[in-house]
């Protein structure tokens, strides 16, 4: 691999160039086989998920304390099936409370796993999840207020595959771990002991934590052996804050076939894609030329000073947090690599022209409009303000830092912020200031209608539960699941430091 500038951000490159540097005792060695999480089918009997503390081998020669669900880091891929009841049993073997939120599943708030549903140390939780939604890639993660960022960072997350046995077969690769790969992409940092490093400095909280090392399924820049044919990649950005700008090193065309809420009507040809925190994208990649290739990402670029808010695509100057500073295009880095193997049979050789079973948006006309302003500032902005006066204002002198809020109010677990009527479609106008914020709504898939006044074609965006808001986004939201005052649903920024810091609100559905 050598000392390519793509090996990773500046810190890693320095390590490779000077292995004697005392600060970094353990090497990040790319190219380990891609770990494939075990597949646990939640269709039938209760299946136990244990939140545990484990030890992982992420760096050469180091042991890294981590958290996981039934494994040392991350958790199994859970498969649920439309029309059936999934019965996970979550056991908390840790000394701190956890929750398990089913991100992307359309289930009632009482089983959604939000911050009101803490599982105490030693306790267990037995939700019944009636699955009734299109096939998609979802995920699960802990969602304890003020602890989400740390707990997900330590490893409390995993992927969910929703199957829809009643829908027509779209003709896509579907053998888990063979030609249908779950890829949980996360950036992490390590201290001199090889332990996961995390900073809760104000700078980190405001920008979101960004590490200097990329893990895929818990391995540093791994290599996947794949059939020399069509392969489906289920990409989940499980990072706390980093936005990836993904492309293949040879700039090959690939096809997006699904977004958060399920299949797109037909494959969309791309040469790059942007994946913000908590978003999922399914792509089909053609490895039939059998050439090894790397998947790369450009720099995140989502900083308050970078002026990225109104930008498109590659935002701002590409500066990351200071320890990982890597300017401009030199900040491009390897995420993982693929080694096609002609001895592995490819089950699917032709990309379908249309994707049978894709959901159709049927949200209808909105009955009301709500405005949500994702605020970063010193507070005092009125409820419902669109934040126009704050746009592009920057954090001058740093003196304004402190408040993360929505409509001027920081999260309060005892306050309901919005009251929705079950089954009613609403238009939400979501605005963001200072940075781009990935906005998530629990319990539903929404349709993005426009961004900054430009209409968004459904054919390329599909149904979403996270949308990166840069400026202003207009979405159509309908929630069909109930939520009471006692256990409301949530909407929030999915930069986990922003979520923990108060950029979150609660809503009931009656
Ligand atoms: Cu945010």
C-alpha cells in the first residue's frame, strides 16, 4: 500500500512514515479481512442481545476495550421480516444504563428504544416489534440521553435488514456476507495505549467528534473478498459526526438501489455519493473485471468555520478537527478495499432495469406546516424562528458557543415539543445554521420535497429517515405509530454530540 496520501488523514500518514514516534505505539494495518457480523433472524423465537463490555483487536498488537451487543464490538446483523413479530430480548450486562433504538423501524414509541426506555444495569427489555414496512436497511444503537455519543462510539450499534417476503423479488444479490455485504463505516481515534480515544471538549461537542482512523465492521480499512460479479453493499454511516464522500479509486460507475426507507424505483448510476451520519445507502458494484479496487472518501468538510452550510457536495475547505487536520484533496483516504475472486460464483449477473417491490410515496397533501430550526448559538432565539439572521454568521471569537437547540430550546426529556395526529401528513420546514445537520425523525420514512428551494426528485432520493440539512429542507412526514406523553418519539440532529448536547425534541402521536 505504501505511503499513499490516501492511506488516511495526516496523523496516520505520519505514523507510517515514522513508526518510532512514541505517541502512537500501535500500527493501523489496513487490509485485514472484512469482519462479517453474524446474521440473527428475529422472525421466530426471542433472541437475546446482550450489551457487554469486550476486548477487540483493532490495532496491531493492541487490545482495545469496547462495547457491543453479544460480541465485543458492534452487534450481529438482525434480520426482521414484514408481517412478523420480532422479539429481541436486550440484556444489559454493563454498569451503565443503555437503550436499544431501532433506527428506521416503524414501531410504536413504547418499543422504539428512545431515552425514556433505559435498561438499568442487570435488567432486560423484551419489546415486541410488529414489522410492517418495505424492505430496507436499518440499524440499532443505544440512545441514552447524554450518553448516546459515547456508547455508540464504544460500539453499541448494529445493522438491521428488513425483508418483505410478500413483495416481488427485485433480483438483487441477497446472500449475507457473500454478495450482500453489511458495511458499518465509522471513524475512531486511539490513544497511546491503543484504547478508543474520545474528547468531550467544547470544540468536539460543537463540531462533532471525528477520528483519524476508519473502521468498517470494526476493522481498520479492511479488505473484502467478493465474487467477480455484481455485489450489493449496504453502507451505514455509523459515525458520530463524519460525513463521507465516497468513490472508488478507479472512478468506476456503481448503482444506488436503495436509501434509508427502501428500494429506489430503479437503479441510479453514480460515481460518488455522500453519506452523512445515520444514513444508509445500498449500492450494486460490478466487480466482474476482477480488478482489486479501493473505496475512498473525501474529507468531511462540515465545520462551522468552513462556510459549508450552503455548499453542495464537497463542502468547504476540508478541514477536520485539529488532531486530524488534512487540508483540501490531500485529505482523501481509504475506507476499505475489495479483492474480487473469480472462484466465487456471482449469483446475479445483470442489474435489473427497474426494482420490483420498490415503495411508492403516498403521503398525499400536507394538512399543516411545522418549522424546525436546528440551532447552534448562544440561545435566545425565539420559538419557530427560521434562523435567517444567524445564517453564515459564524462562531466569532468562540464566545457564542454553548447552545445546541431546536427552535431555541435545548432538549428536555420532560417536555413534549410537538403533537402530531396519527396518519396525518405534515410539511416540515427544517433549517440549519452554522453547519450541515443530519436531521432524523423516529418511527417513519419521510419524503424530501426540496432543499434550499430546489425540488428533490423522489427517483434519486427515495424514502428517508435522515436528511442532511444545509440551509433549509422541506420534507413530508406522516407518522402512523402511536406515542404518548409518557414515551414520546424524537426528532434530532444525528451528529451524536449535537443530539446529546440538546439538538433534539420530542413529539406525541395520537
Ligand atoms: Cu447537528
